[in-house]
C-alpha cells in the first residue's frame, strides 16, 4: 500500500448498520424456467437490540416485504407480465430503520431479464485468464490477460462491448456485490483499478506495492457493512477510500464469504496441501484477524476453493482424490464428501447458496455438478460434445447472478485457442 493510503485506517469507522446479506440480486424468466423471487437476510453489523425496518421498491413490477425486524428475511418478487421481452430492467429497493435511536438506510439493486426463448448452450472462441459474472446484470466480463475486458451477454453468449486499455496486463477480475464496480488487477503496475463497467469511468486506483503472484485473486466483501477488496498476498482495502483495513493476507487463492467475516486459503505447492482460515472481528474499533487455523490433507493439485454465504461451509476442488471435500468454516473439520469424476478443478458458491463444482471433464460426459448446502445433488451439466476432448480450465468458472448459467473455458494446455462456454445449470 502506498503512502497515500497508509495511515488512513483511523478514518474508517464502523458504526452499527443494517446489513443486507446481498445488496444485488438477479431475477429472470424464460419459457420453462423462472427465477422471479428471492429472499435475503436483514441483520445488524454489530450486536444490539433488534431494529425495525421498512422496505420500498421504486418499480411497479417488483414487490417487496413491506416491513420487518432485523433477523428476519426480506423477499423480493418480480411480475414481468407487462415487461417487453429480451431487455434488462432494474429496480432499487430501499430498506430503512424505523423508530428508536438507531438510524440507517441501505439499498438493494435488483435486475430482471424477461427472456422470450428457452436457454441454450453457446460457445465462442475466446481465450480467457479471468472471468467475472455480474450479480445483477446478465453480463460476464472476460480477460485474456491483455489490456482489454470483453463483455458478454450470459444468455446469448455474444460479446457486445469492450473496455479497452484498462491495464497493460490484467491478472484478475472481480465485481462488487451490487454489480456497479468492476475491479481489475494490473500486474504490470502492481495495483488494482476500480471502474464503472457501464461507462468505463475510473473510480479508483489502489497500489499494492508487491509483485502479484501467478495465482493472484481478489474477493469483494462487506465486513461490518464496509465495501472492501481482499487482495491475495496483500491487504484488505476499503472501497472507495483505499484505506487499509488489515494486512497480511496469504499469497494463495483466497475465498471470503459476502460478509467478509472470515478468510480461507489453500497452500499450493511446497509441502502437503493445507487449508487455512482466519476470522475477522473488530478490536478497538479496527478490523482484526484471528490467529490462523489449519488442517492438513491428502489432496493433490488443488485449484478450486469456495465458501458458503454465511461462512459455514468451505469447499475444495483438488485433482486427487476425485471428490469435492466440504469443511466446517469454524473448526475446519471435514463434514461432507461430494462425488465427482476425474479432476475436480473449480469451485463456486452461487447466489442461491448452492455449491457448483467443476471438473477437468476430459473424456467425461459431465463436468459441472451442483449440490445444496446439505450435500444433496441438484444435477449436473453435460460436457459440450465438441469440447469433450479438451477439458475445462482450472480456477476459471463463474455463475450468473440468477443462477441459470455457468461460464467456463476449455483447457489452454490442450488447445491454445480456447473456447468460452455458456451453459445452463440444472
């Protein structure tokens, strides 16, 4: 972190706030498939007496739970009957406290797509080193490691825009939970750039001050309601101020739940594979990381790590053994073993809190598998026949905000001209 942002820690305050478990939601409707309602949690960022809240929508097609108290759910439901097809619609839900001395207002951004045709699988030749799916809009952002970010419609698989000259070399992409900010890791200049993806407007530049590791990743989360980027190998950075909330994150693949209250990572190489964790708390008004916990295993070639929305479950995708292992987020004890064919190499938890695990898929009939939090199978995604013999690239899979589409790419080691795949989830 550069001198301009060092010393800004004291400027960050963490007053009690309402916390929406998600502040961005995607809904959709297609013939034969509907995702028109979703519930989120409304809680407090700090311990305290329950607070009453009211919620309102600014669009007539979206209804919301009118009122409640913290600890209860807020449900949004879309009625697309009057909406023309094949367009993106947006609503803003305002949630505010009522009565008492505690005052706060938070917003939830809701996207809606009213499709006229059934979802189909789409493929396009496109090299990729980073993929990020917008949690609200039907957009996937893709980089091939160069200077440009390409935007794709997740339903049609068609590129429709480019953000050019973002950085000399892009190491990773991440999107904020409301879908309004795209974070780009610039490996040449060792920094993170924040952009408005709607117009490519620069929102901030955050120097890291160290060489980005080959497997650098970053995760957006909201610890105690503060938007932040968790940068592997570096700090937790407050957005948009750039203040350093905490340092000392590992130089390995990092997974963080949306509330930012824990950090998990896998040791990759240099010894027996190990899963680590640290938990986040407030100490004297500042972010504090707990001592490290760890668990050793017999894994090999680990490329995927994901955590459930509340941090309860941690998922690993390792090439051996051929299974997805699930660990308790507090104790790191193994609690589930989920079946997988050859070569697990991707792990994602979607907006519905289901685990989506990817495998290499080489010469396999299926390469994406979906499980709920209880470990029950919800279905699998067939390998696209023409890519049956190319496999799936590790650590490079994303899921659309409405949980209808999985976006991944073929393995560059078997064919340097990669194929970007947009497929339908069960």
